[in-house]
């Protein structure tokens, strides 16, 4: 049996994906997809890759006849441009700060795990 085949037998691969949703208000929320993939060797060494994908999403309902009306859409666009765009940029800033803090804490945790060897 070759050395490469033995190496593969001792490797354990894992892949996980989680989604975190933070709701800001009725229309806007952030979706953070966190993917973790990596492997661990039999000796305890390994690698991990963490991918964080944040997205700020704004959805407006169009359930009723009034919400599907052209006049409603014009009023909604005006409201969005005048008022809600500024609010959405505030949400974007908060979301950015949350993700940066999450990344920092994750790096600290990984460094702590490395130092325990």
C-alpha cells in the first residue's frame, strides 16, 4: 500500500454550513452564511477554513392589490429614497461592525486553540 493511501485513511474531512439571520425592522434583515470546512489528521493536526458571507436584504411586501398598484410603488420609491435609504445605510454599518466583531472573536478563539497544543 502506498504512503498516499495511508495518509488518506487517517484524514477526517468535515463540512458544515450555518445561516444566521438578524432582523432590523419589518423590511430589512441581514443573512450571514457561515461555512466551515477542514480536515483533521490522526495525530490531531489539521486545517480549518471559515467563510463568512453577510448580505443585507430589504424586501417590500406586494401581497395586496394596493401594494401592487403603480401609485403605491411611486410613493414607496419616494419614501425609500428620502427616508429609508439613510436608515438602511445605518443598518449596513451596524451589520458590518457585527461581522467584523464576529471575525475578530473567531480569530481569537482559533489562536487560543493553537496555543493549547
